[in-house]
């Protein structure tokens, strides 16, 4: 009896000491890095809740070290490379900032492509899965989403017509959006979000395009007196595409059950949730400008058509660029539009 107990104990110890058991009990700490400030709506309502849910679902075996506002160094343009190279484990960034390496997903940043961030985020994820699954081959994409409708914000000059844009230095977040600004006569200035406040206060730019939700975090309602928007019933002016990405080797090294936790907080549903939450934050963002007494102008349907007409060639240029790169640009554009329409029906 005693010998049997000893043998049983030895077998149990051997099992517990096996590589399989060690893997099953694995705990990891992941470094999350992004450019958003710790007081931004994106950080407080999207990034933090997502990390907290992953931690909870893993029973505390996945923990995050959270670094907003580029606290680990580098520039926002370097975030994708940081996660690719394993400098950090997870990032949230615009693919457009990675030097034009992900041109096929830029289709979602073309003028008047979307009017609902939740539906378009679903479309973006499905488009990636079906049209360009190799677009982010150097990382492990967790979610892909867009923000709510982009708006115009100017320091001192109200924008009530296309003619009002002539010569204004306007910040844009990506290549397709700076093309849009140029199409209406503005002087486009590309720069990441964190540079906006300083650039507005110094007069480096006269205004910017961002969605309402991010206005308070970069004090645009304090630095700009005027805002111009569309009613979005026939498509938003623009949106930006984002990626929540994980280092590929880090993901592959996770224990199988922890991979399942990450997978359950990734994909179509998580992409849709991120888009929905971000667009919902437009409401308090707009209210901040209203409460300050700023002027908000809404373009008419006829004016929207003028913007559409001015920017129509941007779609053609993107299609031609895709064709030059060996992709079928027209098919990609049609696929993106069809997916937006499909998910917008729900």
C-alpha cells in the first residue's frame, strides 16, 4: 500500500513536471504599445476594456503591461515594425503609417466609402480574410476596424463650401485622405495624431480632419473654433483603417488554451465591437465642441455631391495603383463596397 502511494506520488510529480503540464500552466505578460494618450476615449473605452477582458478570460494567466502615448519610445510610424520585430507584443496603429506597405486595405480610406463604423469594420475583417490574407503576413492580426465619419476642423476660417478650402493647410492621417484634401483645393499635410495640437497652436496647419471622438483628446475643440460635417446618410467623407496586431512568434508560443482566449477576443466580432465603440464616442466628442460654443456647419446634399465629384478620381487612381502592383484594383474596390453593403444590412 505504501509502495503504491509512493509510486502514485512519483507518477503525479512526473506528470506535473512534464513539458505538457508546464505549458498548460503557462502565464505570460504582454507589452501593449500605442500612440493614443491615456486620457483618450480610445484608450479608456477600447484598449483598456479589451486588455481587461483578455486577462479575465485567461484567469489572470495573460497579463498586460500597457504603454499609451508611445511610452516605450519610437514614433507612431514605427509601431507596426515594433510588433513585427518583437520589440513589443501588441500594437494598435494605422496600417497607412507603415510606409505604403499595405495598399490593399487603403480601399476603406477612399472618399465616401462608409457611413457606419461597425458594419465597415466587419467588412474590413472579411475583406482581409477573403481578398488579401497575406497583407499582414509578418504579424498576427487580432482585429481590423475603422472609426466613425471624419470631419473638418479649422482654427479661424469657417468652411461652408468647397471654395473655402483653397490654400488652407489641412492635416490628413493617410495618403488617400491627403489626396482628398488636395482635390478640394487644400494644401494637405500628413502627420500622426499626436502632432496635431502643437501644429495647430503654432500655425503649422490651419485645420485638420479627424472624427468627433478624438477631438477632446487632442484639444481640437479648444484650438479650433469651427467644424464642418456631413449628415452621412449617403456615406461619410472618410474613415481611417486600424489594426490591432500581435507579434507572430509571441502568439505562436502561447499555450493552446491561451491561444483560444486570444482567438475568442479577436476576429470579426472584436473588429465590429471596436468600430461600434469608437463611433459611439463621436457623441461626447461633438458635445465638447458644442459646449465650448464653437460653430458647427453641416454641408447640404448638393454640396456633398460636389465633394464627391471633386474626389471621384481618387478611386480611379487607387485602382490603377493596385493594377500596377499586380492586383485587380477594380475587383478589390467592388469587393470592399459589396462587403460594406452586406454588413450594413444587419
